């Protein structure tokens, strides 16, 4: 097997863990728009890093570091506003979404040479390196460990925050930790499907799993990871056969399966 195809295959399998586990939490907590804001803010960090590196202000400044900085800052700002002023959350989410992307475009426009934002917006799984795989694998291990270690707290705060707080669960700390973890995952996963479509893969597998009676958040995470794995492998195979962008094919395939599963669920309820 060609090295880039092998890496793409491994990346799809490793990404499935993050899509399944974090996607289930995003779906249950209904914070997809919030996660989308963090994803789009990442472009600001990437553009800044490219500009600083090309102009010599910070030579060899990796785009991924700039993305991490912007993603974590966006997550913390949203968390602070959400916890202190819930009524302003939507406004702040939309502001961060727009400002982050605009900053990225402005930095890229002033970066010497040609900078193509489409590679970051839509991703290219065939360009994933060994170091990318190591980082995704490390985040997989961290995510699974935290989900296992703090599962009762995550479950309680996801379904009923007020009850969880009464029971002594540090709801605010759990919420902030989830957002930061989502921010880190988005930075790594944007290489796979891109900034624009990463939020789709963080919601579609979990949404599809939710169409079935999984019974618990833990089972939903497992089922969502399996669906994500299927979507990733199917997307990679179909894109290779049809010579199309892998990320886009993966998201379209996942979307079709989700719509079919949702339709079947509606029909069963009516009957």
C-alpha cells in the first residue's frame, strides 16, 4: 500500500474515536454551533502563523501552533460568556466565528507569496504525516481516558446541569474541559476534513447513532465511533475511485446515511 494511502487509512480510524466520543457529547449537550465557532476561529491562528513565519517575525512558526492558540482562546471566551451571561452566548459565538475567519483571511492576504486557504478550509487527508498521526493517537488516548475516568460527571452535567451541580459535580470545570478538548480535537481533525467540514463529522456520526436506541451516553459514543469509522473508510474508498476530495465525499456519505436513519426513525414512530 502506498504510504500516503496507509496514513490516510490510519488517520480515518484514529479520527473515528474523536468523532464518536466528542461528537456524542456535542450532540447530547446541543453545542454544535459553539463547536463550529471554535472550528472557524482556527483559521485566524493559521493565517497569523503563516504571516509571522513568511515575514520573519517568528521564523518557522508552525500553523498548527497558531491554530491551537486561537482554538483554545475561542473555547475559553465562549465558556466564560456561556457561564456568566447565557443570553449573550449566540452573539459571542457568531462574533468569534466571523472574526476568527476574517483575521485568517486578512493575514493570508498579506502573507508574501501565494497562500491557498482552501487546503485549510477543506483539508486533505492524503497529506497527513506520521507526526499528525502520532498527535491524533495521543489525543485519542487522552480523550478515552478522560471519558472513562470522568464518565459519571460528564453524563450528569450533559443531561441535567442543575441536578449535577446539586450532587456536587463541578459542572463549570467539566464544561470548560470539554470545550478545550473539543478545540484541540478540531485543530488536529481539520487536517482530515478541513475547518468547514470538521463540525459535520463531529455531529453526523453521533446524530446517526442517536437514531438508534443506544440506551446510554457510553453506548452512543461506541456506536458513533463505529459509524464514523464506516463513514471514513467509505469516504476514502469512494473518493479514490471517483477521484474526488476525500473530506467532501466522507461528509456527503455521512450526511446521506444520517438522513436515511432519521427518515426510518420517523416512519417507525408513526407506525
